[in-house]
C-alpha cells in the first residue's frame, strides 16, 4: 500500500513529528476519510525507509490523538475524527500562534504577510 498522504521530509525536525503532522493534515482536510485504511507499521516503515520502531511510535501517536483506530481483523483505519472541545482548541491554537508569531518576526515578515500565508494554507494552495 502506498502512503495515502504526502510527507515532505525536512532536515532539522524530528521525523516522527513530520509524519504525524502530514497524517493529521490529511485527516483534518478530508484527504483521508473515516474508515479509510492506514498503512501498517511495516508498510509505513518500508515506504518512508524508517525504523519500524519509529513507524510504530507514529501510529501509536495518531491512535492516542483519536485520528486512527485499530480494528481487529481489519487493521488500522482512519477514525471518525472530531475536533477537540472548545477550551482545549483555544489552548492548542494559542501555542501554535505564539510560535508562528515568533517565527514570522524572526523572518522579518509583517502581519499582512502572515495573514496572507494563513489564507493560502487554509484554502490548500
């Protein structure tokens, strides 16, 4: 099974985090729908050419976050994803926003640049 989502591996960031992000993005954008099969640990390890332990950690993280579920006799599939509760969403978003603001300022970008980038990403451009 080929990977049902795209991963762009970038040096300097943990591989685990990059793959978890790519899979999460595929679920929340609807690229992966509830019930869709997810690659096995072995397939994930082979397709990404990573250690099986890292692949297992990726799948475990996605299951713990409620994005995947393991079904006996079927395998791992995309779960019926639901957004976090309102207070939890705000807390999660606040930490991401803080990092975005710091990174944007470090790059010398203004608010208009950041908002334009967020709009493009929101539209999937």
